[in-house]
C-alpha cells in the first residue's frame, strides 16, 4: 500500500490478499460497495458503517455571501453537503487508545 493516500487500488489489493478472490473480482467488489454507498447517499439515506462512522447529507439553505475581492454581496444557492461523523471506536483508534467494544464483540 502507499504511504500517503489510501486508493481504490489499495482497497482492491487488501481484499485480494484477505479474501483470496481474483484481482478482477476484488476490484468489482470494491466498486460495488462504493457504488452502493454513493447510491444511498444520493437518495438522501444515511450510511452507517459499524465501528467506523456515519455518512449523511445535510441541507444548507440559501444565504448571502460576500465577494472577498470586491465586497459585493452575492447569494449562495441552497445545496446538499456530505458530513461524516466518526464512531467512538474510530476516534479511539486514531488517538492510539484501545476502543471500548460492546460485550458481544469482545
């Protein structure tokens, strides 16, 4: 794997190594998972990945902004933005702590 950024190719290679499917099947599995996540988010559904986090859409209303160069006020159109809330397990892993898993997972 690369040291800078985790890519689709890295995920495909990890699936290939862990599951033992062919590289083509591993790549298709990664693509199918990412497509399912994208489709759910586009439909406005939240995506919860256990022990990882939740992806959700937030509606932002129209508001007035300011052009920093001229100082003129300009309207900013309403839009949907993607937000991610990490799980407590992911936060613990990132901070180098041992995550507190529920009793049925320990």
